[in-house]
């Protein structure tokens, strides 16, 4: 949000956090600029994507947004479990109190000059039984799109987090244009983020089929090698056996990562689509030195390829911020922010 916009709102007695702006039309090249504006981000995780906010140990606070901005991030990604907060029968109405909570988060991001990505996260029933839940997902997106249609361009939509299971590539590819038609009815020019099936994996990019929409950003998630990044993760079966795996930055370790990023870069160049790395991180059960080395190298690959990115996450198990000490875990903060510049020119464009 620009200083001029905030000043204008104040002069006319409008709260800049709740003020609305109709997103401006874009041409095909502008989506690369929109992706570059996302820049360096962090996920505000374990809060609104929990079954109930606070159940996973995190309740969003105004200071979260302030701390993220002060540290030097450009964007936040807000995972949201709409499915736990909407009726299960038509018209699948979203709970008004929960919607206002999301309104508040968007307002906090806007007031602090941060881009914000709002998504549909952890809709488990959809992954298990897409045929029975597709209409509900469409109805949820219709309500989201209508509610935020006049929010500024700094508000990005992300269709769906990590489609997987029975929501396979064929079913997901068929659903993408249907969801986009609903969103475009009220948000014709807003940047929309969409990734491939199979957990948004880079390996699945070539199975992603996108409609002819110039305002799409392609997202991927990166947690490789998985036995390193998820060692000791309580929700992953067998992960205790991986404890003690290190990442030292050997040639072989770096090659695994660079080859994956080269695949994403090739996809971007071939399809003329910008790339946003929406999640990456190493769980806190790994040793700190390995986590820092791995994180720094992934950020460097994003920079090399011209991809915007969003670290997973602020202050839970992967957290870069120590909530108890009210301080950043400085080595991780440096790995994220001190090896890159704010100018993310995008060499991925042909």
C-alpha cells in the first residue's frame, strides 16, 4: 500500500485497512511483474488452517504482520481452512465470524504494506472425494471472490493448496477452469495462483493444464530431500527414523536441488508462466546449521531462477520467528533475507 493511498484514506476518514480498490486491468507481461512484487514471503501457518484457530498453538496477532514487515519481507501467505467454517449443505454459506477474521488479516497485511495470498487449505474431503465436494468448493470460491472483489491488487487468490489423492491431475485440471470462471466473474484481473496436482510438486508441473488466462501465477512447493526436511515430523509416519540426517551442501546435495529448480525454470520458459515457490522449509528437529544451509541454498535457487517465494513458516515447527523470545531466529532470518535483494527481476521470461 502506498503512502499516498494511506494519506488519502485518512483525509477522507476511511480506514485504509478496509478501503477498497478495484484491481486494474493487466496485459500478459504484467503477471510477471505481479509475481515479482510477491518477492520474499512467509507463511502465517498453523492458525487459520487449523480446524479451529489456536488448536495448533498459533493465534494470529497484529504483531505478526508488523514483525514480518520490519524484518524485510514483501508478502504473507495465509493458509485458510474454509471447509471447516462453511455449511455442508447448499448454498454452503461461510460462517460470517470466520470471514470477518480473514477480513482482519487482510486488513493487517494491507495496513503494513504487505501483499497477502489467501487460499483454500486442508480441504481433506475434497482430496478424498472430489466428485461430491466440487460444487461446495465452487460455492466457497464464489463467496470469497465476491467478498474481496474490491480489495487492492496486493491481495492474491490461490485456488487450492496441494491437490492430491483422488484429486489427481485429470480431475484437478478439469476443475481449474471452472473455478477460474467463478472468480473472473467478479475479479477479472486479479492475480490467481495455481499449482499442479501431486502436492504442488515440481515433478508434476508437466501434467498441469491451464486455461488461456493471462493473470495466472504457477506455484510449486519444495521440501527435498524429504527425509531431511521432515525428520521427526510427528504427522509423518516413520520420520523418527530420519532423525540426525544433515544437509552440508555437498555437490551431490546441491545438484538434487538445482536440477529440480531447472525443471521449474524450463516449464516457466516454455509456457511463459511465472513461478511462485509457495512453500519450502526444514522442520525444527533437524540441526540448525543444516536448516540454515539448506534454506539459504533454496533461496539462492529462487533468486537464480527469478521465482518469488514464501517460506514455511513464521512461528510454529518450521518457524523462523521464536514467539516465546519475541525474536527472529537470526541465522534463519539471515538465510532468508540477507542473501537476496528486493529486486527480483525475472530471468525465467523468454
